[in-house]
């Protein structure tokens, strides 16, 4: 049976660091970076990428549409 592996891509220049994505991630994948974008905001990134299931919760709640979610089926 195939397993689903997920990944997110954060548009770091769109992200304003609101942190809405962090509590909705059931796998604790997302954190805020120590770096800032050109507007001075800390942006989201995948701190635990191997745990991402591609559930899309973060992309749905992002008010700036800064998060794209991808899913790939991998054979177990």
C-alpha cells in the first residue's frame, strides 16, 4: 500500500509571520524561522519535513496564501 508524503513550500516574501499555520499542523512540522524576509517578518518553514503528511491544514488557514502543499505517493 502506498504511503503519502507531504511537503510545503512557503513564499517567504508573502508570509507575515502570523503563526496561524503552526497550531493547525497535526504533525508539528512548521516553525518560524530566525531569519526575516524583506518586510522584516519571521516566516514559516518546515522544521520537521519528514513528518509532513500533506494534510493541507496550513495552506487552508494561511490568510496570505503563502503556503503551497504538495503530496506524493511513495511505495512502502
